[in-house]
C-alpha cells in the first residue's frame, strides 16, 4: 500500500495560489483592487513561496531519512 507524503509543496502552493486569486478576483469585482496590476506586480511571490516550500520539503525528507 502506497502512503501519501505528509507534506506536498506543490499542493500547498497551488492551494495558496488559488485562494489568493479568488480573494483578488472578489476584491476586483467589488472595485477595491485593480486585479491586472496586482497580479502583474505580485506574481513572483508565488515563485518565492514555492521555492521556500521546496526547501522545507527537502529538509523534512533529509531529517526523516536520518532517523533509524
């Protein structure tokens, strides 16, 4: 039987990304935010978040492989 990994950076980044886009879209529909400008300026934050989560995942895998 195959176990799912306890931590998935891809899934977490996708989830946060979808939530952020949904919130921005809602705020845009309410006239509070310029959606295109916000996405154009802040999209690199998703790459930074993904990279950070990949580093955390690597650290978790390394620490779990050292345990007997």
